[in-house]
C-alpha cells in the first residue's frame, strides 16, 4: 500500500500474491489479495510487468469456485481483458491473460458468457 505509485513494487507485490495463492487461495483472497491485484492493474495500465503478474495472480487466486465468483464480481474479467487489449504485443500478458480468463470462468456458465 505504501508504494502504490511504483510499477516495479506493484509487479513484485502481484508476483508475491501469485506465489502465496498457490498454497492458500482462500486466505489470500480473504485478506485483500484480489483487491490489491486489481488495484495494481488499474493503477499501472501501461506496465506490461504489472499486467502480466496481475493476470498470473488472478489465475492462481481463482483455483476455487468461491474466488472465481469474487474475482469476477470485483471486475477481474474486465481487468484482464483491458490488459490484453492494451498490451497486444506482450506475449506474457496475452498468454497469462488467456489462462486467467479460463480459470475465472471454467466452472460457471454465467461467467463463461461474460468472457
């Protein structure tokens, strides 16, 4: 929170949340991880690094159905699509964005229709 204006710090923060979410998606989400990732992505739209790490974090956070719905409700689908639109030349954003969208929506027909 103290370094919201630093794209580098925010990218590293998203990366840390991505790694933590591998082990406990629910706890990371319950402690504000989703909001932190989406906030970083919104604040640093021009940073491919933040967008890539944000998509990776959302991918790992949505390994369970509860988080899939929460991420979607908080604007995760829109954030990923915007990242992919803005960074068309970034292989990292494109690849991780596609997988994040799949992870967010794979188990829910309504979310699939939003993607």
